[in-house]
């Protein structure tokens, strides 16, 4: 297995030419490691797993089997983009599993954030295991581990105080029969993005803002219901569209909508209209440990408010969360 230490002499990948050289080197290494065997990859659609998928497709084509599990908590259009880019454009060997009902049925009535996270995490592994058990002759497991994951895990092991336990570093079963393929494990995030663009992945996929594993599940606050989740997905898509339109998408580190399990009274067409509030969160940070609030121009806030209340059934107010971290965490749950 190759080293987990980035050599001091390794040049930072900042240009297309450097990315092309890295890609050529990795393609050769992957072919040498894998031979004619098969590789399995959980493809979430996030930056890291997408870049690993594109690299492996370039190296070994259909010997890579990608499994995309839609847990029903993805943002609008995300699973569709995975199918479009990998299934169609790159002609990948892609298994798409729509497990929405499984996840939402298990989550029904569960209001505690940590209980929700545990259910989502455990079910995800279960679905992925079930799918991989159906496949024959898989010898390798590919992962989108990047260098900060390795550094954080080393730091946590040394201090005995895990900051965050990265499931893809050291958390795998010891008796796992599959060998790991981790082609971007010595790269930092900005380098992974340069490689992704050099591989021809869409800009929106490569520059996707961070999105938590439990997805919209921790933004549909309290016990998730299908109607409130649907409203959240639509409102979040409007926020993203308007941030794209006014250039804030390039400037703000993470922005999204959260919807609490609360209704207030409103009026629509001269009738009483009870609805949920959509809460806008837009933060800047370097390490997610602390965060400041983006100053969104009032005109943009008005436009977002008008669109969400007009276009999304069930939402009758829009609020802007001005709380920095600390004291508020970035996510509401
Ligand atoms: P907080 O809310 O702790 O978030 O200030 C810091 C960053 O971590 C993300 N986050 C998560 N990511 N699983 C993830 O993969 C989670 O359960 C989770 N909770 C928070 C959050 O989106 C932010 O970028």
C-alpha cells in the first residue's frame, strides 16, 4: 500500500498542466494496482468521490462499479446530476439505488438529531452492503479520502481526542477482504478541484459547497415529514439559484435553508394560511470550527423571500439567521 505521508517535495497542483500530469501518473498507478480486477466505489456526488470516480473511469472504465445511494435527503437535482454525468456522459458502470422510502420510514417520528444521524449512517452502510453483496468478484474498494482526513485522524490518534472520526480512515473492519484504492489521498481540497476540472467534471460538481452526510435530514428540523422535506428542497433550490445569480455562490462558504417543525399564522388570498418559516443560513469560515455571517444585500433577501413564499407550498415566512459560530453551530441540528 502506498504511503500516507505527503512528500515535502510534492508540488501543489494549481494548474491544468500539473493536474494532467497527476492524472497520467495516477492512471498508470491504478492500472498497475488493479490489473483486470473490479473496484467498488460509493459515489455520493460530492467533490471527492466524484473526482475519484472520474479518475478510475479513465483508468479502468467498466471495471469500476459505482453505487449511488439516494437516501431521499439529497438536494434538488443532485442524484439526477450523478446519473447524468456518470451514468450517461461518462458511461460508468453505475448502480443507482433509490432508498428514499427505507430512510424516511425509519426516520418517521424521530426528532432527536443524534438519533436521526445514527439511523441515516447505519442505514446507509446497510444499503451499500446489500448492493455490494449482489456483486461478484470485487477485489478493491475505492475511497475519496483526501489529505486533511489523514492529518485530522493522525492528530486525533496522537491526542486521544478525536475532533471528528473520519469513517474512511482507520474505521474499516480489519478482516475486510477488499484492498483500498485512494488516488487523491495526498491532495488538499483545492487540488482535488483542479484535478476534477481537468478531468472534465462540471464546475458545479467540482465547486459544490460542503454538504453533510445526513443531508437535508439535519435541516428538516425535528421529526422529518415528507411535506416539510419537499418544501425544504424547493426553498433550498431557490436560495442556491439566487446566490448563483448574484455572485454570492462564489463568495459564501456554505449556505442553505433549514425549516423548523413550527407553523405560524399567515394570510393568502384573504384566507388564513398557516405555514412553516424557511430560515436562511449563509456562513463563511476556513475550518468550520468558527464561522461569520455573510452580509446579504437586502434586495437579494427580498427577492429570495418573495420567490420562496410565492413558489413553495407550505412556507409563509422567510427568516435570516444572523448568529455566528460560536454560539450557533453552522447546522441547526
Ligand atoms: P456544525 O453544525 O458542527 O457544522 O457547525 C460544521 C460543518 O460540518 C458539517 N456537518 C456534518 N457533516 N455529517 C457530515 O458529514 C454530519 O453529521 C454533519 N454535521 C455537520 C456542516 O455542514 C458544516 O460544514
